[in-house]
């Protein structure tokens, strides 16, 4: 098999464009919204209010217990049949955010629980409310613990955004598919797409190390 | 830096009452940890709480600060605030109770993600809303007093246990509480570091700070305390002047406890 380098170069433009205008903004937006949702769900799950805790528990169970592709299809292809039509981009962001929300909620909950109880007590004794202690003492310490598992979630999300190609979002993989269909060079184009995903994830893993080092400045080594 | 006059050594009865605790009860599940405990603390006085582990002495301390909610009893900061736990208490009451005292923990519980200076000013600035510059100036003064002026930019993990505990004490002082609570402040320290911390606490006592100290350091209690309270099984077994309770205890249980601490072998 000889490699058609001309095709590699000429397809690089549209595929990278798909990454920059599709994959990356989709992943960033969904991760940001998903984290906010996850924090809310984690706090509900930790709440003493049994109704909140139950809602959070059911939410996490549903999200983790159903395929992401099915969630995506329910929102984009299913909802219109009950009169709710959402265009591809918002559908993708909603589905991915909800998904991240379910997974990251457990990460955040575990990270909050990993902060020693004495930190809450120290906050109490200097006069802080629970909310103040949470924001100023507990979450900053939980953040450090949750960087590695949340990086996992983010890297998975970046790759999962390829599913958005199935609901007509123009992103990295959809661009590769189109060039492949046109040129009939499936192996080449799909491998090219795989390499680009990999490079993006390498960059993210590098970012994770930097962030971990920054947050580790206050612990013994 | 303290509001009250010093020298509590001989003049015990004359100082006005600061705290009166009556009928304090607390159970964890079926286990009764406190079974009606009364404690009085006068301004400028040092009360040492001693007793075997599980005797309830730490729980008493935690009840005074609202870290535990007693099942029953009254915590009365005389003339200011009396919280009666026989009825449900409000968040406001608890906050008012907590604001009158500050706790020094056995395991320091410093904030690991904040520098020494940030640890100290967190309460004054974030909770008491005092001007930051003023809080920093006061924090530096206090840190200098305990010999940690050079450490203000360090993180807790960079300090020895004794240094961390001195930061813990400064963090409590910076809140300007009426009452300092010490929960076994030297129990987690290596033996050679205990002296530094006890010296700081003794100096604070000499300056007239009012404090309740849970401790196993009998020599320290004898030297510094105005009253020693021996607890066992959730009740006060014996209380009085340190020379009496520690040297010539009237109760058999006190005698056994003191003997065991003085002669462990």
C-alpha cells in the first residue's frame, strides 16, 4: 500500500477546521456546563435533604446506565416527536453536558469527601458558615484531588464528541468521513482522524500535568 | 493584647464569671458521653480538663464551641448570651456561641492550601470583615510573638508539628475570642516539640487570656491551671485547685488516673 500524501495534505485543512470549529469548542462548552451541573449534583447527593439526595442518585444512575449515543439520539431525533425540536449544535451540547454532569458528579463528591473533617471544623471554629467553608476551604482542596479523574472525563469527552457527527454536527470526524467518501480512501482518512484526536489528547494530558503541578505546590513531595 | 488583667495565680475567687455550663448532656447513639456536666470559668482563669480517653473531656470542649450540639444543658456566657439546649437552638444562637471562643485542635487543622499568614487572616478578613491591612499587621505581630515571623509565606507542610501548632494558636488568637479552647494541643507532637507549644500557652495564661485546656500534661496543668477538673465516664469526678487534685486527690478514680500518668510502668 502506498500512501497518498497529496490527499493527506489536502484533507488536513478541512479536518483540522473540523477540530477547531467543531470538536474543540463542543468539548470545551460541554465540559464547562457539565462541571457546573456536576458540582450541583454532587452537592445534592451530599445534602442532608433526602429528596435532593434521591434526585441526584437517580440522575447519576440514569446517565451512567444508558449509552451516550442513545442519549444523543433521544435529544436530537426523539424529542421532535413530542414537539421539541433542537438543532444539532445545542442538542450535542445538552447531551454531552448532561453526560459529563453524571460522571463528574461522582468524582467531585468523592473529592469533597476526601478532604478531612477537621477542615470543616476549622472553618466552623473561625466562624465560617458551611457555604463559606465549602467555597474557601473544601473545594480548593477537593480541586487538587479531582484533577486526574476529571482530566480522564475531559479526554473521554473530546473523543466522544465524534458521536456528534451522527446528528449532523460538522466536527473533526464528520469532515474526515466526507473526504473519505469522496476519495474512497477510508483507511487513510480514518487513520488521519485518529492521529489528530491523539495529538489533541496529548496536548490535554500535558495541560493536566501543568495543572497538577500548580495545585501541588502546597503538599509535601 | 488581652482584655483582662493578669496574675490569676492566687486571686481565683475575685474575677467575674465568664462562662457557666450547667447540666451538659450528650449521647452518641446509645452511648452517653456526657451525663450532666457543670463547669464554671472566670475571666482570666485557666481550667484544665483531664481524664482518661473516652471520659468526655473533648466532647465538653466541642460543645462549648458548637462543634457538637449537646442534647441538654445550658452554656451561659454570663451576662451576654445563654444558650439552652433543652430546646432546639437556632443557627444564629450557635454562631453567637461560636464567635465567643476559638479552638486549637490536637491535629492543628491548618488550611494546607493557604500560607501561614493566609491561615491567620482568613477568619478576621473573611468572617469578621476587618480591613485586610489591619488583619495582616496584627497577624504579623502575633506570629512574631510565637517566633514564626519568618514563616509567614510558608505552607503548613513546610513546618514542623510544633510550628504548625503555634500557627494554630495564632489563628485562634487573631479572632480575638473571649475564651480559648485547647483540645490536647500537644498530644500529636514529638516529645521534644511539646515544650515550645506549652510555653506559648503558659505565656497566654500569664497575659490573662481565659482558657479551657484538655490535656494529658499534668505538670503543665499544675503549673498553669487555676482549676483542674477530672472527668471519667461522662461526669466530673473531682475538681479543685491543681495542687489538691493532682497531688492529693480525694477520689480513688482520680488517684488511679494520676498515678498511672506519673508512673506508667
